[in-house]
């Protein structure tokens, strides 16, 4: 059950809308289900007293506004309190008597009914009612409406529990403001896919992803095609900013501006400055990256390690991990901005869902998020990635890790009772899973073919390694033959590049837990390819690494061969250079 509260100054105008056909002819059988005294005139019911519904509507307006007229200048400027209450999809249909009870409970919880304000509840659809109250009491004083929205939300949660309705997640006041009905109808009327508020919120988040300072943030807003208006103090200091979409104008032809704080609580300029003050998002690059890899591929590979470390910190279950949530959200925005076309929609949906998970009342002091911000900055600076080759493979590598990071965020929020944030994290994980399957299909298929082409004895040896280090169900139940063969091929390529398969596999397992992985073998494939510096696109032949960077037990043997120009033997053919020394 969802309440939506607003204020206004035109009682008659609101009643005309409630008893009218609606913007899309959706209003049917409008009638009163409850009122302050039970005898309010109802324009939706023919009582025989007024043959013209317009006359009844005028009488109802006068009755509601009686105390407002009597109070005169003491009445509040916005004296109309309007609350729509809607049941969730799939809920049973409530009767008029039940809706009357719902209205009375919400009015008592918010303090309107006990103070003697006049009100009515109008029903013109099966799944919701509109409560209209005028905010002047019987003694001509104004009611106290402190935290009326929070009180209405809490009462709706109690009503759901007592009446067997679908129980929605309780909020904590940190959610972004939803578009109003007028904004939604305008988007439909003008052919926009969504209200301007949502488009602007996403554009501002993406402009902030990895930004180094305030100047770069405003520059990115302009580059994204937004109208930007910066507010200055008399001293010249910047106080805030407003953004608008080109072509989005009001009835007077003026741009419709939205302050950052009205897009989301953490997009106000003071909150943005706090994030930028965490430290410069200096661009870093792994020393082991290869020059033949494209910039998007290099940055995605580096970002995978940062996301993995963020997931580990979230697993620690302390409040300092709250900052990692912001960093993961920033990384998701950067990936959504630069994703290949095949995965862009799902990654953007994941970033939009996870935005809710980045905010709660827990604040982490002095938490270092520079690694995640640096990763986001690098991804944005590297530009859009292709959906094939090394770009496509590293995209799958990063998405696989982000799935686990968002699931770690869901567990972190669940442990603290943040129901909405936990739900948003799980939604993001589902979108990322879909995007991952799209990105990983080609490289996994190629790895499967490479694994199948290995000699049987070699395949059996690698599978013995898997059975030694992994539970049986991790190799067979979840891992399809395609995935198992891909893991075998990765171990073979890692050994050919100079790594010990058992040591490397254990290193990949020990990074963090695998219990939340949808497919353990997939996760291990990408972990192995990242830490062994294997190409994410398996069609590229692996290269032998220098001895001083091998994570193997043979790393100190035969160092004189590390600079040889002799090409590596084909996959599946034993390398004579790796024979153990004679004893």
C-alpha cells in the first residue's frame, strides 16, 4: 500500500479532477467512501437534492473550505492536503467500507483527523482512493503536520500486516523523490520514454562518476547536453546548481529546472563536494597490463580488481563499508555510460536500481573509495567498449564480479534492516546477470571448444585438480559441461603461461567466498584469467610471463629463459622448456 502526499491551494480544482474523467478516461464511478462527519455532499451519487452534479461539487467545496474562509489570513497558503493511497499489484480489491477505515487510520496517524480538520475520501478506481483535507481545525488553528509522510507510510505498513495485503518494504527517508503524476503524464504526452526528473538524475550521476573536481563535473553536465544553471553567492562562491533538459519547458515557455537535491538526496552540491573531497580519482594502470590490449579492456580489467576488493569489504559487515556502496554505484554508472550496445540497457537498469542501495542513514567516516573512483574515471576516460574481442571479454569479466559485489551489498543492507536498499541490490544483481550472460556467451563458447580440444590425459589431469580443490557440486551441479571445459582450458593456458595450476586455482578460490555465485566455474574462469594476466578473449594466444611475476612454485627455476624469443607451443602440447630440472 503506497501513500503519496502533496499540498495545494485549490480545493475546487482538485475535486473537479477527482470527479472528472481523468487524463486518460481512467476515472470510473467516482464517489465518496468516507468524510469527516459521514454526511458530506457527494457529486458522484444522485441524492435527489441537486439534479446538477456541478451544484453538488460547489456545495462540497464550500463545506470543505468553511474553516479556511473563517480563518481568513491565518489559514495556510497551501491549505489543501491531498494523499492518494494505492494497493500493490496483485492485492485483493478492498470494499468501500475498508477504504473508509484506511482513510481514517491514515488521517489519525498524521494528526489531521484528531485536530478536527474537514476531509473526504474519494474512490474512482478499484485499487486506490484520494484523501482530501483542508488544513484548518475547528478552533481555526492550523494542525501540526510534522513528518506526515513518514507517519502515513508507517500506518500503511501496519494496515498491510493486519489486512493480509502485500507487505511492501519500509522506507527510511533516503529515497530519491519520485516523479509526480503531472510529470508522468507530460512524459506520455510529449513522447518521452520517462519523466524528465529520472532522465536528469541518471545523467547527473553519470557526470559525477569518476569526476576529479567540481569543474570537471559541471563540464561533463554540459557535454551531456543538459542545460546547467549555477547559483552564486554575492561573494562569487558557488552555492548550488540546477539542471534542465533541452526542450523541456513549462506553459510560459521557460525551462523546467531541477535542483540537484530534488533529483536525489546525495546529488546536492554539498553532498557532491563531500564525495569529491574523498581524494583525487587519479588514473591508475596495472604494471602488468599489455600494450596490445585496448584502453577500455585495460580499464575494465583493473576495475574488476577494485570491485572484488569492495565486495570483500562489504563481507566484513562493518559500517565503514557504506562508502564502498557509493563507490560501486559510481563504477556501475561509468560502466553503463560506456557499455557495448548488447549489454548497455541491462547495465543501465542495474545502475539505476543500485542507486537506491547507495543511500542509507549509515555514514562511513574517512573511508577510502579512491580505488573505485579511479576505476570509474579510467573507464569513462577510455571511452566506449566494443562488444567483441578483448573489450567483450573484459566486460564479461567485470560484470561477473559486479554481480557478486551487488549481492554482497544486499547482504550488508539486510543485516541492518534496510529492506528497500537490499531489494534494490538484488534487482541490480539480476540485471547484471542478464548482461553478463550476453557478454560471456562468445568467450565461454570459445573456451569450451579449446578445453575440448585438449588431449584426454591433460584434460583428466586438470579435472583432477578441480575435484581436489572444489566441492563436487561446484564442478558438476552448477557447472555445465561448457563451463567446466572453459575452466579446464583456462588452467591449461595459465600453466602454459608459466603458472602452477593448483597454486593459481587456490589463489582464485581464496579471494573471497563463492557461495553466492550463480555459477562457480564462471567466477573462477574470470578470476584466473585476471590474476594470471591471460587475455579475456580466449582466441588470443597466451604469452609466457617473466619469472619474477609468476605465481608458481617453479618461479625461481630457469630464469635465463624468461627473455627467450621462442614462441610458446600450441595449447595442449607440453612445453619442453617447463620440464623440471634433473636431480
